C-alpha cells in the first residue's frame, strides 16, 4: 500500500478544545508533566495569535504536497492541519491558496514540520500558521502518502483528532482522551501562578515562596560578602 486516507477519525470534544485555547502552550505542557511540545524549531509566521483545534494529519514526501490536497477534503470546522514528511524537508509545501481553501472549511490553522511560503498573504488573511522553515521553493504533486494516520514530530506522536494548541511559544499536542483533564489541570496551574504573581508583586522572592534557600544550603551554595570572596580568591591562588 503506497498510502491511505482515513475518514472520520475520533476527535476531542470541541468544548474541551476551546477550553484548552484559554491557556498558553507552556501552561498546557507543564500541566501534562512537561510533555507534548513539538520542538522549538517550529515557529509562528505571525505574532500574538493562539489557536487550538483537532488534528488532521498528513504524511507526505519531501518536496511534494499532493497529500495536502487530499487532506483538505478531510478537514472541517475546528480542525488544524498538521503536516510532516517521510524525511526532512524545508520546501514551501503550503501557501495562500491552501489557506484559502482551508479557511473556507472552518479550519483554524496549520502546523508544518516543513517549509511554508506566502507568509505575508497568510498574515493579511488572518490564517494562523506555524512551520519549521519559510521557503519560496515550490513543490510537485507526484507521490502518494497518507492522511489521518499517526505522525511523529520531534519525538511527539500526533494522532488524528488529538488537540493541537499553538501560540507565540510554539506548539503542543494533547492526546484527545486527555483534553478535558488537561484543561482542568491547566486551570489549576493558572490559578496557582496567579497567586504567585500577586506574591511577587507584593515583594516576595521566589527563593522564599518556593523554599529554595534550603535547596541552596543543601547544595553547598554559600553567601559571602565581597570582601570575604576577595579574600577567598586570594587564598586559593
């Protein structure tokens, strides 16, 4: 079999997806035990945008965007298209015409483990995009691949229907079965951070709030005046 297009995979509930959209990528990753990040190389083509949606996955060949065309048909309201290739590729597999077709279908954005082009047009039309590279290099439409199968990006597995959350910090994947639980844990984490923020605004130090003075002591880190340090350095010569 040269490829497969899977139709109607299970998806996370949109209410849980939208709940996750209220939190940042860093918060959600921390809520899942510091997991799910698709790597620091995948960056937004715009700033100040956060989106969450259910993954429609594409596995294609480098320099070939045939399977993105096939995936458009499988995309719908609330989805995010996730594209990777069988080997590393930075060619511009995705551009303004794809975005036009996807936006018309209610797709919320695209995440590419490849290159992207037409970035100015994408920003002007308000279509959110994250990619590994920006490249004007064109592509062909000649090789079969797969749609809505599990794919791996930077060691993270993305399955169709999983939640993709993306913002200025990057992209995180939340397994569809954990969407509600992760939204609840993210809310609890944000509440805890709000209390810490208030404490910092009131002048408290992280050393005291997190009990880190004892950690420094246990690790043998000492406090010395400047004169004591100078004397120590002189003796060590």
